[in-house]
C-alpha cells in the first residue's frame, strides 16, 4: 500500500482539490517537489474535487470536443497528479500557523504538518437558496444550476423560459448570457431595487428578452425529474404565484473557503484571499501562494482556476529555488 504520510518537512503542501489544486499538484510533482495534497474530507464545503463534482456536463473545458462530466474531469486530474508522485490525504486543513517557519498546518484528523511552502486552492462555494428540490435537481442535472456559463448552452434550455434568482451583477450577467439561448429570462429578485452596478442593470433591463419579477422569493422549486416551475411569494403582499420555467439559475453570490485563514493571511473585504502582486500568486505571507476560486471572485471558471494552479506551482518552485524560508528569514532580519 502507498505511504502518503507526511514527511518531517514537506516542500509544498496543496490545500484543495479542484482544477486549481490538481493543476498545481501536477506542476509541482513534475518539478520533483513531491507535493502533498489535502483533498478535503468530504464536508459540504470541502468536497474532494470541488465545485465541479456538482456539475454534470462540462462543455467549455478545452480538449474535450464532446464534453466531459465534472466528476470524470476531476478524477482524471487527480490520477494525473498521482502519476507524477503526488501524495494525497482525504482530510481538511482546519488550522494554520504561518507565523512559524516552517509553516505549520493542522488537519481534521489531528495531524500536524510542517512545510516550506503552501498553495491555497480551497475554492469558493456558490450560495444556494436552500430548498430541498433545488439541491436534488441541481445534483441530478434536472435543470437547476449555479453556473449559467457552464450550463446555459445545454439543449434543455434552448428556446425555453428560464429564471435567474438574484439582483447583483452575477444575476445580470447570467441573465444576459442566457438570452443567447432562452426564449425569455425572468430575473427573480427579493426587493424592488437591484444591487447590480448601474451599467449591468441598465443593460439587462434594456434587453427585450429579460423581465424582472420584483419583490419575489422562491418558496419551492417544482418538478420531479426536471424542473417545471417555481412557487413564488411576493415579499410585500405575501401573495403566492407559480412561474413556469424550464431552468433555474441561482446567482446569489459565492462564499470563499477561507474561514480557517482569517487572521493568518490577508483577505479582502469579501473574504477572498488578497493577491498583492498582479499576475502573481503570492499572498501576504512569504511562501504561501493562492490559486483558483479562493482568490478569484471574478472569472470562476475551471480553466482559469487550472491556469492559476499552474502559476502557483511555478511561483512556489521559484520561491523554493531562491532559498525559500532561509531567504525570507534573511529578508525579515534585514540582511
Ligand atoms: P452580490 O453582489 O452579493 O449579490 C447577490 C444578490 O443575490 C443580491 O441581489 C441579493 O439580494 C441576492 N440574494 C442573496 N441571498 C439571497 C437569497 N437567499 N435569496 C434570494 N436572493 C438572495 O453577489 P454577485 O452578484 O455574485 O456579485 C459579487 C461581486 O462580484 C460583486 O462585487 C459584483 O459587483 C462582482 N461581479 C461583477 C461582475 C461584472 O462586473 N461583470 C459580474 C459578476 C460579479 P439583496 O440585493 O436583496 O441583498
């Protein structure tokens, strides 16, 4: 049996196992850094394989002419990382000490790991409304999604009436994107005023295929195998109504998985990891790098996450080659 146990001192530990984490692992492993990946213990936030495990068909990841399922893509990336010597532990990292050198990580299994460099790739989770049928139909590919760019072009949504829930920029962007395929897009928003930036709101409201259902919350997602409609409630009058739709796109924001990093590495106001240098993956802590959705509140695509995973591994490799901890300590001491 393979021994995946941590060594006395790791060179690089990768936390997270979506496209960013696996790509970082592939690059780090091929650079002979023998990376150790904490792929997550399978809690709802830290599911091994990340958000792609919730999607069905991925049609926009280059190299797969006929599409690939999210799970297959993640299994292939994992296997590719293992092929080059990546060690994998199915545990969460629940605490970090970045004040110490080497850096210290503690896992959900009580394991303590010392490492020269860390790559953060814990991703972000789309927020859901929290309705039982919403979750069921999202997981079964029954017409509920939190990613219009991923799923909007699927045949089931062509020339249909689709709903987008949310009133922010993401909702406007998703609604506009969906007009390429849909007959009509109904934006369901819980207030009478959009949160979206003026330019995005104006653009969406001017589109003849988009209408807004103001002051409405979704009480229930209707349908058995596939979504057939939404049960809405007016937040002002309390009146209930049904809206027949063939697709629901939830666009009410994302939550980055940075809870265990608070006070340890600089985060932006919205909780995402702050990246002090443009086009680099360094964080505020020397030797700690970040990639994928945990630092990207803008693109959030599998392929862009994979790209930044590659960048993080190269940045970590160069940092280690230039002395890593010793160099950082000398700089801190003013040498
Ligand atoms: P957001 O700005 O936080 O907006 C979330 C929207 O969802 C709000 O309208 C909110 O309603 C609604 N909402 C939240 N929880 C809800 C619930 N449980 N049920 C129903 N509605 C709910 O999130 P975002 O739109 O994803 O944007 C995040 C950030 O990315 C923003 O800074 C945004 O400007 C940026 N962004 C920019 C672009 C662009 O410029 N092209 C595109 C996408 C995102 P309330 O308004 O009532 O709170």
